[in-house]
């Protein structure tokens, strides 16, 4: 099939993955209202292009926390990429490295901090949950520092795991509840089964040796599920900052008040995110929440948008509303699931081409010059 856009990559992933795994990356919480809004609300924004401006020399680059990005994108932290393709995190990180964009490794990665850091030439970011076992969380931060990670991303919207109905229907729970239909569906995807059986063992690599039990995927997943902590407060953010000693970014901010508190607590950046619509259903879309959060931040920290980006025009809209860059999760996972590392590279190239075209047609030569004058609400 012709792969012209992110939607085409999604269809390729849907064809090549077992149904349960496609739903795992594609689905959201409960009725998926927020999941849909993340994309649909971009369509409520209209671009206001300028004409007769010199756009012959375009610059897509931005600088975040001292690191230059060739386009304003960071691959978001996503769990279990090795289920989609062998060494999925390493494949994605290498594609990001080659494209000159950011890469944030998930705590729940199937490749370790050290493995991914060694596979690329540029510093990666590391995402962490503040776990019940603070010593374990501290050791993760120390490992990330030793591996050369440049930014710590603390996910703050996961006091409990959201319910994703698609996963429940497919038996992707802890412990798993596979049905005959699942097994038949897996058998109908022999290429995926072959890669899974012949590739490296899939588990949560950063937790190997920490549970006191076996290191298989479901044992560790059960342990991690018990580590989500409902008592985390701003004091824990200060604790993490004192250990990390470098740029700290909070992921999962939707409220302007939380943006103001982030400034007060010396956070370096915030990611406007609803966890891709996978946690609390019915909250605002990331793009709808962005303007209020940017206003509350008052330019005192960098704001990143995460959620719903599928086109280069989406990136322009987010930057025009005050985001410094965008994170993408599903778009690169679709590419990874369909083609491995080259699929991630293709997703990034598609978005770069669309962004470059949209920038020229918007009449703005540099992404850093985008502002609210280039955008308006459609109605």
C-alpha cells in the first residue's frame, strides 16, 4: 500500500498487528471521548496565512533545554514498544537520532536506559513515574544520569491506571485473560509471531532484578502496577529535582493552576497532555487546554504539547498557540509496528515534509516566528 500520511501508517499497523496489540496502541480510556477530541479539536482551528513574504529559506529547528532539534518534535515515552517490533525502543531512538528530533524513553520500555543511550549519538530524555518505592525511583534517576540522559520527564497523571475498555475486551489485563479468538487472531499474523518468537525476550527491561521474583513481562507488569502512588505531591517533585540536578519536565498538565505551581516549584518545562486519552476520559483535549496553560506559565518555562498530532498543520497550530514543540506517540508507533525502524523514520519524514510545506504556505519562514496571528478559531 502507498504510505502517504500518518493515517496510512495507522492502516498498515492495523493490518500487520494482532488485533489486541493494535487496540493496545490505538485505544483510549472508556468511551474514548478524550481520545477523539485530541484529534478533532485541531480541526476547530483555522490557519490564517500571510502572503507576499519571503519563505525561500525555511527553518524548522528549535532549541529545547540546550539541545537543538531539527524539527519541533520529540518521540513520546511509550510502554512496551518491543511488543510491536524487536528492540522497538532502540529502533525508534535510532530513527529519532538520525532525524535530529528528541526521544524520550519510557520507564516501561522493553529496552533498558543503558541499551538505548548506547545505541544513539545524541542524549535522550528519560520518563519516570514517582513510584511507591522511592529508592527504586532514585536508582532509576541515577542510572539515567550515568547513561547521559539530558532531561527528566516526570509523568504526573497516573495515580492509578486508567481503564481502557478495548484492552479489557481483548484480555490484555494483569494477569492476561486470553480467549480462543485472541489465539486465532495471533495465528493469523504469522510474521508478527515469527518476529516475537525469534527476537529478544520482551519484558520491562528497566525493572529486571527489582521485583524479587521472576523477570518475565507479566510478573514485572504486576509489580509495576502496584508501584503507582496516590500520595505523590509537589514535595515529591522537589525531591526528584534535588536528585536529578538537571532539567525537569512535568508530563500531564492540563490546569492553568498546575502550570502556575510548576513555575513556583522551579520546574523547567511542562507537557500539556492527557496521556493520549488513555487515563481520565472526558477531560479537555491537549490542544484546547494549551492556550490557558501557556498564559498561566507566563513564558517562565517551556511548554510542549502532547496529544492528537497527525499532520504538519497540527504542529503549526500548536506552536502558534504557544507550544515550543510537540510530542508524538501513536504516529511513530504505527510506523514501528508496520515497518520497524524505517517506519519510524518514515513517520518523521512525513511530518517534516508536511510541516515544511505548511510553513511555506502559511507565509512564515521559521517555526520560531509562529504566533497567535497565524491562527483563529474556525467558528
